[in-house]
């Protein structure tokens, strides 16, 4: 259907074809003035057409261009249409019939009256560019407007001050985060550590409460422990390994990664661990394995306390309970892990029998005598990490990702210095005579033993000579004690405190009488366990107690005596690591004054020869832990022990 309204010139009527008719109507709505009125253009445009009797659409409606204007609609009374010159013409024409009937089709179209009102435009390639800066720093291209130069007032002058640094212009502080281990390959595991918040923001008092903020190197130790199932923290004594382990456990508890933890430590250190846990993890409940076997059985199987403390001796006695299938810990922490350096000992077997998910070892001396010490500790940390038969020079290749060691001179640059002096004294005449006589008789006896001689025989002679270097067995004279009394007088006058270490209890008891005027206190194996803590408290609080006499075995580990400034090694221990542990009872975190260490040596005696060998062993330790090349020596070998004396006899060896 089409309706066209157009202006046209008068044309004569065209002849009609067959089957068509024409209807001529007068101009509708004739007015009183005799004029013709055209139909409303809006009406025409809205579909005014001529209609035949059959209902078919007609021809277009046209108007002559020279027709006079008609009055408005409604003015005329005659509504009929007639044909007249210059009027409107309406033609009604028939349309040809279609060959087939129309079949309408209906389909639904969703109106845009419900979400989403988005019509796809196809794939778009968008690029976003951002630019910003931290307030109040201006952008790099910002240039401040020039200021007009002004002359200073009379009597004043201009002083140019350096511009203050903006907050964002300060050196960016490195954030400390947990990092995945070198053998972590799964993307989800590596992503987990990437999404963890920085550790240095957790201990500012808003996340976790701590007595004071840990040092940055301690945060690095926490970040080292947390992601590892097998780890050894081998920091030098006095750097806070206990604190780092406790905070790592605390974070894992809060994250829900662990639910049960066990700490194994020497018996004298149980009290120290209890105190540190209350300080660094007050929100983590803990209990200690104590009492008779029935009470301990209840702790093993019934108690649901998240953190438990046990000493090595109790664990060895309860090995049957500890190895039970019902006992499992998410993490086991060994303090002073060198206690399991002997792989075949009952202690080492009991520790390895524990079923656990993570194995952490804390020790300041991972190697005491031989590289096998490190290998045996790793049989607990990660049993399959070090292949059997690995040469010492290859150990760092397998252990580097699982060991973290820092020393005071690296991480505590502002810590007071430690001065070590080797004080060589001459034996008194009585001591010298007794020493020469004992050495000569001992060497003769060892040579007489021939092939039956053993290292134990040599040790017996060494111990006897070292005791003579301390005190003459006949007269009780001691060159070392005379020098110690002189030094202690200076210590007491300055109001300081000192620790004296010895390998035996008997020399300490003799020294206690000689140093009585300095308030000497004793701390060794003969002192009952329940009296040891009060002795330490008195030594710290009593201003008249200037000296504490300790044995290496009792006082070399786990004690915090950083309020002392002098350490005397009355005699030397076989192992330099044990000596370092003893020294670091005083030179540790919290020390505010320089520490002076005096190592007594008797000139021209067995002590000098042993000291030389100790330095070689100390180098062994540093080489392996520092991951350098193979050390030149592994410490006291059998030949070196026999070489302490002029012994020609050697043990008989079976030929293979």
C-alpha cells in the first residue's frame, strides 16, 4: 500500500483500461464563499486514501497546482465530493491479485525493558593507560612557577636551606615476605606465599602483640621457617632462635596450617621455653610432659593442647608412646639439635620415630666434631635430602636451601664488640714438676701397651695433664687462679659481673672458696634442678654477687646472661663450638656493653697443642656452613690425638 500526495499541473483525463473505473468527486467541505477547501494535510499524510467497494486500496490522491485555496475544515455545509475543474481528484484503482494467499508469520522480540540493556558490539580491543603519583609529591614533569626576586630587608640576609625530602622520596623500605622453597613447583603453592601479607607489618601491635618488634634478620628467619617442611635454623648463639621459632609457630597456628606442635629441648631449657612462650605467644596454650608414666600417657593420647614441651630424656623414656600410630604432630621443633648428632643413639632414634608433617632443627653448632654431625641431623630434618656417601665438599649442594645461618658481626652491626684474648700463664714450680713427671710416666706407659693402646688411654693422660695445669695435686697451687683473682678484683671494683667456665666441678668448688669475697655462686651438675633458677635470679639481682662459676655441660646452652661483661674459660673444652656457646651466654641479644673473653692457657703444655687443633676444627665448621670448598682438616683424627705426645705405639689394625 502506498499513499502519495503531491502538487501537479492539470492534465486531461487519461483513457481507462479495461476493467478499471474512475470516480471523480467534488472538493469536499465547500465553504459559503464558494471556494474549495483542501483536505487537512495531516490527515492526508496519516493515510487518507480512496477505497473501492471491494475494499482494495486505490490510486494516489493528487491536487492541481492551480486550485484556489479552500476554506478551513468545518466552514462548508456540503460534505459531498464532486468533480470540478481545479478541485481534488480521488482515483480508486484495482490492484492485481496475488498468485497465492499471504501467510503471516509471528516471532517474538524481547523489549529492552529489563536488564541487561546491553547490546553486544562484538570484540573490542581496549587499552588503558594510567598515571599517578603519591601525595604530596608532584609529577616528574611538574615545574614550579618562578618566584619574583625580592631583596631582603635592611639588616637581614638570605640563608639557603636544603629542601626537605618528601615522604615518597625516602628510600623504599624492603618488605619481608615468606618465600617458597627452591623445590616448590606448583603454581598454587607459589601463589599462596605471594599473596601473604609482609611479615614486618604483622608485629606492629595491630595484628599480633609482641613485647617488642623483632629485628629485620629475625623476620627473615621467620620467613625462612614458615614455608619449609624441613628446615635448620643455625644462627649463632645469642641471636634469638627461640623467638624466631615461636613466632613462626604462632603465625602458622593463626593461619590454620598447623593444629598440633611439639617442642623438644634439653631439660634445663624447659623453663626457658616456657618463659619465652608466655612472652612471644601468650595466645597459644601449651603444656609440659611431667609426672609419672600414667600422667604422661594422658598427655600423649588425651590432651588436645595445641603446643607441648618435652625434654630429650623424657622423650627417650616414652619412645613406645611417641611412636604410637595415634600420635601425630604437624610440626616438631628440636632445640639444641646437635643432641642427635649420633645417629644410632636412643635419643636420635626416639626423635626420628615421631610422626610429623614438618621438621625444624635449631642449633648454633650443626657441626661439632665431624661433617657427619650435619648429615645425622638431616636424617631428622629431611631424611632423603642428602644421598648416602656424599663427600663433605658436596654437602652445601644439598643443604643450602634448608639451612639459614647468621652471625652477630653480620646482623648486629650495632651490638657491642666482643674481645677475645688468649692469656698464657707459666705454671708454678710445683705445677711444672708435677706436669713433667706425669707426662713422662704417661708416655712410657702408653708405649709399653704396644698394639693394645687405644684412644681412651691417650685421653686419660690428657685429662690428667689438664688437671695439673689447673691445680697442683700435691700443694693446690694454681697460676691460673692467681691471675683470675687479680682480674676479679678489677671486675668487682667496676661493679661488673663475670662468668667462669670449667670442664670439671672440682676446680669450681676450689675457686668458690677463693672468690668468696666477690659473692661467688655455683651453677653445675651437683646443684639440684629446683635451685638453679633461684641462683640465676640472685646473680642478676644481687649487686654483691660478681661472679658465677659454671660447668660447660650445665651452663653453656639456653641461658641468657647478657647482663655480664666478662667471661673466663679456666680450661679449654675439646670442641670450639661448646666454647662459643659458653661465651655467648653473655655476648647475646640485649647486651649493652663490650664483652671481654679470657681464655687461660698454660705455656709449653698440652693445652697449647690442643688450642692449635681447636682452631683447625673451628675453620672446618666455618667452611661447611659458609658453603665454601672442602676444608683442609676435619678436626682431631686418631693420628692427631696420638701426635699430642711422642708415642710410637699404635693400635693394631686388621688387614682387609
